[in-house]
């Protein structure tokens, strides 16, 4: 019997890329679109998806593992008919972790060196000489969430000479990183942070955390970077904090609605840098190789990595 792997990530135009990527590392599978009505559902063993149509995964009687095509699985969990007995593997490849660290460093340096201001000046043909106020050693980066990606970002920022602190659910022991944990220590963490980076998991407890009450706890003139999930941020509160001067700048890679509507005022805000949820996404060839390796482990009876835990919420 044929073995089928279904994909839905990047739209129908991306299916050919996924097919080529899996052909190189898992040629035993026929790779088809999740939306393909001609697929024999009984042959489907695995699915790689970002935001499956509600009920589609539940219609696959022999599905064994669901693979998220990114580090987050919010789009999968939004399916009210999701077969929760099946394992869900987050696509947290080593390459994704490195890419997140690189992106975090780029975002921090962009804020430090006035990249947004330079870009606006260039668009107007205007010479605007920005003199940065601080160097790395004079700047405290606060990272909310010290999982694999947060820890790698912390290491790389330390390497650039920044002072780094972290806030997480449990206390972390990372060389050179001042660790804070729990609600009791959050205000102290925020009060000493010049640039706040959000790398928290998406859970009911973290929804809307980047809102006015938290932003007010930062020093006036601090900056915000959100590379985690759009559900973390209350965008109107962030814009209000920018307009009032409580925040100096915001660098946002994620949004509650993606793509961010073209008419949203955040696009034109002079103190907002917008990127299209691109912080850590590896190329399809890398994600296909990761999925192929996970399938091989699963079929040998080994434990799958980066499993989503419904109880913890990540």
C-alpha cells in the first residue's frame, strides 16, 4: 500500500517545494497537499501542517503523528476537531534555534543603531545622522522565556557584549545571565531592562501579556521586541506606549492576524519595525529533513523530540 504524507504550509504553491524536499530525505512517501480531494485517506500516515482546515486531520483514519511546520502549533490547536490522542511535534530544529538567535541579535542592533530612522530618512532622500546613546555593555537586554531559543539568543547577545537577564517559569542557570522567575520577580526584571525580548510560549497564561500594565513597568524609553506569538501582544497598547514615550521603539515579527492588514496604522508608525513572522523559520529542505528524522525515530520505537504537551500548553 502507498504511504502518504500530507502538507499544508506556505499555500498550494509550496507543495512542489515540499515534494522536492521530501524526495531527497524520505522518498518512501508520496507527498500530497492536505487539501487534495483525490488522496486515499487510508494511506495517510503523517501530516506536516501550519493551519489545517478544521476536521481534516480527524478524517485521516491511519494518521500517526502531526508535525507542526513551525516552532509554534497555534494553528493546529485552533482545529476544534483536532485528534488530541495523536502526538504533535513542534518543528524546533537546531537551525531554527540558531536563526532565532541571529534574528534577536539583528533586532537588538537595529534598535540600538537607529535602523528604522535611517530607513525612513533614506526613503525621503534625507541625510539623518543618528548618534546611538549607548554601547552594548551599557545596555540590559531582558528576555522573557529562556527555552532553547531564548537561551541561544541570550548566549549570542552576551557574545556581543550586552548585559542579559531572563525571566521564565522556572529559574535557569545560564552563565552570565541574571535569572528571574515567577510573578514575584517580574517587576524587578522589567524595571532593569532597556530592551525587552518576548520569546515566551503561547499559553492561556501568556496571552495578552505585552499590554499596558506590563509596559508601564519598564523604564521610560525602553524598547520592545516580540519574536514569539501575536497572541502575546495587545497591539493598541503597544502603539499607545510608543505615542506616549513610554516605549521608544517596537520591533514586531508576529501578529494576532497574519498577514497584518495593509490598512493597519502600525505599518506607518515611525517607531515600529515590522517583519513577516520570519524570525526563526528554516527553509523547507531543513524542515523536511527534521520530519524525516523524527519519523525514522518514531518507527524505531524511540521517543519523539519537541512534543507538544496539552497540559503545559507548549
